[in-house]
C-alpha cells in the first residue's frame, strides 16, 4: 500500500506474534544491532581511551566511529556529540551543567505543559536552587502548542526555552525551528527533548536551530544504557561537567582538576562502549530504510489508526486529530473505562500498549484524565496491528457496556 518494506523478519521478538505498539516507551531490536554488539564483544572489546594495546585501540576506534556516525546522522560535528546514559541524563546534564552556572534570581525558564518529566523536573530542581522561575507554554484544544501564548510569555528575562521535539503522549510535533528563532531573538538558549523525534524523523541540528538536544538509543532500535547529548560547540563551552571522575580530566592535583577537551569532559567514567557499537548499527539500519520513509510510514499508520479508532464506540482521542506535524503516537481513553483495564484487555488480544500518565502528569491534568492508553508505531508495525487493536477495543467496549 505504501511501498514500505516488511521488516518484521529482522525483529526476532515479533516471532512471538505480539502486536507491539509500545515503541514510544522502548523499541525492539533488529538482528543487525544484536549481531553488531555480539561481534564487537567477541572480537574487539576492551576499555576505551586507556590502553596502548591493540584491543583497546580497536575498541576506542569503534567508540569514536559511533560518535562520528551519530554526528553524521544529525548533521553535527564529531566533538559536539556527547554520549550519556540516555535522554534523561542528557537533560539533567544541561539543566545542572548549564542551568546552575548561568541562571540567576529573576531569570525565567520557559517550558511546556506537555513535557515529559525528564524535561521538566530537572528544570524545577535547578529553578529552586538558582532562584529562577519556571513558566509553561500551554496547549490548544487539539493538543498543539499555543504559539501566541508562547510569544506573550517570551521576554528578555527568559534564559532557556526547553521544549519537546515530539510529545510522547500526544504525538504533537511543535515547530521547533520557529520557536528557536523567536527564543534566540529574545536571547534565550533552546533545549530540545528529541527522545521521540530523532527515532522517527530526519533531524538536522543546524536546521532545527536548537542549542542543546537530547535523545536515547533504546527508542531508535539501539540498546538501552546509551543516549546522546548534542550541543552547539559555543553552548557546550558554557556548560560545566555534571559528573566528575576518570576520563573527563586534563590534570588532577589533590585539590584541583582541569577538564579534558569537549566532548570527553562530559563523559566521566567508563562509557557505554558495546552500546555505542549497537547505536551505530541502529543508525545504519534506520538510514538504510531512510528517515523520510520511516516518518511517512508512521504517518500512514497514524492516519489509518485515527480513522479506525474514531469508529469505535466510546473511544476518545487526545491530541491532534490529523497527521499534520504529528508523529505515530496516539493517546486514547474509553468512556467509563480505566486505561489500565483497556491495556489489559488489549494484551489478551496480543496487543501491547502502554497505559498510564506517560511521565507527563501535568499534561494528564490539562487533559482532565488520570491516564490514557497509548499506541505508538515504528518501522515493524503494520495495519494488522491496528486491526488487532480495534478488535480488542470493541471487545472492551462490549465488556464494559460502552456505546
Ligand atoms: N523525553 C521523552 C519525550 C520521552 O518519551 C522519554 C522516554 N519515555 C524521555 C524523555 C526519557 O528517556 P529515557 O528514559 O530513555 O532517559
């Protein structure tokens, strides 16, 4: 129908027959990624940046090649890519490494009501410590950012605009280049939580216009335990290391230390080495399909699901109702039914969806719900997964006497 390749054979876990619609939480892994990590661990593994022996050199080369692969994927420079434990660590590094250094009483941090807790709680913590205040861009009825309200809230006291690249609960994709342009005119730094964006849509960091960007490998077919903090070099230069220890120093005396060059000063301790190799393989896999194709596939499935779900009695869809500037995440509730019960019944139909607040409790309050059931799509999903979901939802509706 869309000409998108059937990739299911690459994902061993799908042999279980599961209709996996929880990639927004974490994606499944193709054999190409599993084999790359296995091969590396069997043939080239050692700690990096330490030994003069051949294995350590091979491991260091592989680790730095992964950094270059990420840089190329993002249209960034090699030294602007910092490996972290994941998007959460990346965002905390920015908040504590940059925010604690640069925010003063009276400064303002502007974020949004639809942020994942990872791009909200660190800013709350840093606001409390620095005396800066926190404000939030509201959303419109259909779950988009209210850009008029953003402009009203933006003034020269705003030092940071921290915004999601794509909402993990609603699928909304805000116009980050436009937001970044306005924020920069006001003199603010722009932080983008791209945990849901980078896995699903081509991102060129120069076009996006952000100063900092954060994402995780495990949502983009790669392993857990590694993520990326990208920063424009001038922004990274303003940032203090968030963690101290081995690998991140130039020199250490008993009372003092100086920092290694960027990016190493932000990578204290032994980094996720095998995971970097896995992330490299995941990016190769994504690129072999093409990010444009992947986004088109997500959008196709989203369009089909929005249409079929709207026919199911009692189902409410939260967030944008069309596919414009929207990714493959759909939050639903069913009248008179708990989201967790929905997820349990769907599980009985072999459909894996997430139920809960999706680490976006303030957003749930805005929507007036305690929880939603969330479908999220990725490269291995097909219309059959949507059919199975709709069948399960109709069954749930009958059980709960809806409609
Ligand atoms: N931001 C968003 C939008 C997310 O969806 C997630 C993961 N649910 C995170 C941040 C945090 O990512 P991680 O748990 O991999 O650190």
